[in-house]
C-alpha cells in the first residue's frame, strides 16, 4: 500500500495480551519512540486514534484547561 505524503494507513495484529505495535512509518510521522507516552482515543463508531503529541497537548488543554493534568 502506498500512502500519500504525511499520511499512514496499515494493518496491525493484536497480540495475546491485547497489545499492538505502532508501525515504524506511523511512529516517524507522529515523532514518537521508545519511552514516549501516547494518548489513545477510542469511539465505538469512529474507531481508535493516536493523536500526535502536539494534538495531545491541545486535547488535554481543552479537557482540563491550561496547565491541566498537573496536581498542585
């Protein structure tokens, strides 16, 4: 499958423990690697999504407000 620039679509298998491996091409597009934390969003109708780190920050801010997620 040939993906357009800046996009990725591919198939992954779910392992025995329910784990998936994010394909190298997708990790490179998102700029994530070993030890990074990613946000996983799931919707019964729309499916599964892993937003880029930049989008993740915007999502957290929209939910929790500026500086959200930090305990004082």
